[in-house]
């Protein structure tokens, strides 16, 4: 039986796992997060982090892209592919500022991306912002049905006429925001902000590409995603 993932609440301090092979970074991040009342577990390599996942599941993972025994992208893929861990938010933390690496990390499901060197205050603010988004999701309905389209927010499952559809993490999150207020128009900028926060490396036309791929996968439900010329996209029957 799978354990239920614990979520931050008023009576429990959120647990943040920091995975980085630089002891100075581990100490810096840990000190500043603990000052805000969060609990922190530090890991210097992927192996020790993987072992710890058999116990308490963290509320958020701060993950270095370059580790001595694994690539942070692969660790993020592992989390997203595991039913018990798939909804745990991940913030990539790295000295590599290459745009391709950053986009790849976001495309596979990372919730945010911070490049070293960073401001501890900014890091704490972005951790809090991601945790707030998680709390808001937990308070929202866990399943949505619009016409033929079904979206199970808890299991990260999309169905069309009852049949599962394989979507990417980014495509799922686009459906997530559109279905949060069916009939409302969301601008491309608003969608990008929901997907990747303050990271401005992704162009607005990227949304159009993801929407096009999503429509191709949804088949008979593709027409539910409507383009409002000059405004953005909405989801409605």
C-alpha cells in the first residue's frame, strides 16, 4: 500500500530535501530555510536521497543538476515517473546557465529553476511560492470532467471518453490551469507564469506549440481547447 504524501499545513512545518554535493550550498540553503520554520534534510549525492525516499516523502525538493553519482534531470524524471512521488514539487538548483539545460529541466516537470550564485532571500521566496501553489492545488477539486475530457489531478491522469491519454508534465499542467476555471480565458503570459514562475527563458509561442501537441493527443476532445484571438486560451464544452 502506498503512503499518502503529506502536504504542508498550519500544524506541520514543510519538509524540504536539499540535494547538492557542495557542503557550503547545503549549509547556506539549510540555514535560511530553517529560519523560516521549515524542516530540512540534506543530501550530498543521489544514492542517499533515493534511500531516504522510502521513508517520509518531502514536500519539496531542491535539486542540483550536477551530482557526483547522477544527473539531476534523471532524478527529476524518476520522481515524475513514480506514483508516490510524482506530485512532489522540484526546484532545480545549478551553476549551469545553459538555456537548453534549463528548458529541458522545466519540460520534464521541474517547477522552478534557480541558477547559482543566487540570493538566499530569493531562493526562500521561490520555495514559499511553489509550496503555496501546492497548497492551492490540494484545496482544489481533485478531478474535473469537461465533455469527453477527464482530468484526475491527484493521479496526474488524463482521459478522453474514459481512455487514458499520455501527456507530458507540461501538457498536464496546461490542462490543470485551463480546467481550474473552465470558460475563463488565460493569456499565454499567465499560462507561462503558472508553468515556470518568474523564469523568462521560455517564449510565449512555446505555449502554442504545447497546445498544438496537446490537441493532437486529445482527439475527439481537442475542440474543448479554444483559442481566443489576441487573448489566449480557454477550456469549455
